[in-house]
C-alpha cells in the first residue's frame, strides 16, 4: 500500500507511471446495461466506476459512449447503449450522476456526433438532415447534458455535413453550449 496523488491510498505503487496498466474491475458493456432497461443500474454502475476512479486518482472517465447503433458493422456497438436515443440518454445521464457523485470525478460522454463506423472514421462525412440529427443522433447527448451536466464531452472523429466535428461551431457552440447549457470541457 502506498500513498498516491490527492492523498488516496492504493495497492499499486507504480500508479503514476502512465505506461503501467492497473488492475481494475471489468464492468458490463454499455449494451448490456441498456438491455436491462434500468437506468438505476447504470447509476449504480457509474457510482462503482467513480469509487474506483477516485481510488486510482483518476479525475476524468472516458465514457460513457452514447452513439446510436445504426449498423451491425459498427466496431463499437458493444460500447453504445442502444439504438434508442431516449434509452441511451437516460442511461448516460444516470451513469454520469453515479460517477460524478464522487468529488473530483467526472465523465466524458462521447463521441459527439454521428460516430457510427470505425472504418475510415477520421474522414467519413456523415450526411444528416436537421430532423434526423435532432431526433436521433443528438437526443441522447441532449438528455445527458441537460439532466446530468457531464464534466466533459469528446467530439467524434468524422465530418458532419462536411465539417469535422471538432471544428463544428453549430454542434459544439450553438447547440451544445448555447442551447443545452453545457459548461464542461470539450476534447477532441
């Protein structure tokens, strides 16, 4: 047992080495949690993740991933909660509340937005109508942001209607910050 940063005790004396993996709990994938249709389960899982993050001195969890499942070929479908934006948003909000109940710990909801394939994802241009964008692809993010205020949000790698997500003022400023009131960090 050694003292880690922030005065936390740990069983892992090499914890400050960024190349050193730490033994951690393996939680069920997001799709399994959503299959329960129980947002409280997502909150309890988030609380456990937050406890573990705090014990390891981790301030930001890179999840939950809440993209919409649109193709069975998407390489990250196991991470995403559902093909239903309401269920995805409720689970992400509950997970976020669970993690963030631990002081100094926050979530990063990701990948904002339309990250629905792994192949060529840095150059894929996802064309989407305003209605589909609002009702399907952004709804889960909106629910999580408005009801749980995650600490951070990660932009997606793809282009959305011709503009890389990380450079998309409409998504990251007009909608995310001005309309939904997101006050956290946006990372690329």
